[in-house]
């Protein structure tokens, strides 16, 4: 039996890099949804810093990826165990190109949830 994933974080940030999720337990991020709720195109960046909150070119997973107006992008791991592993104290960061135009939802499985399903 596989562990059930859950919503880890949901943010609608201003147009600067910010923390979406900081791990307090080892976590596998399995799904990130980016929703453009505005009537204009925008761009987004997503970051993974496994030991802090540096969100720049050195930790970028997606950099200035375009998203059309009123559109949703779904980023899903390909297989069980192939998500983004975030160690304790690590972070997932996000950045929209337009203030509060994008909502980021981060889903995954924490170490405690996974242990309970063995």
C-alpha cells in the first residue's frame, strides 16, 4: 500500500521569490499545481533548496516558465518514489512574474505518513 499524499502548502505570492514549503520531516513532493487566476499571461519559477531558502538560478527547477491567462499547469512525478525529496530544513520556493496572479499548490508525502502505511 502506498502512502496517501496531501496538500503541503498553498500560496499566492507577490512577484518575488518566496518560500512555499519548508520541511520539518523528510518529504517527497509529488505534485505541484500552478494556476494563473489572472486574465493575462505570466511566468513562474520554482526552486528547491535542500538546506535553506536560497531561491535563485542555483536552485531553480523551473525558470521563467510561461503560463497563459486562466490556465493551470500540473507538474507530477513520473512514478512512485520519483518526486522531489526535501530533507528536514529544506524548502520549495516559488516566484510569479506578476503580483498575486498565480496560485501554487504543493502536494506530497511526509516521512511520518509514509511510515504509517507500511
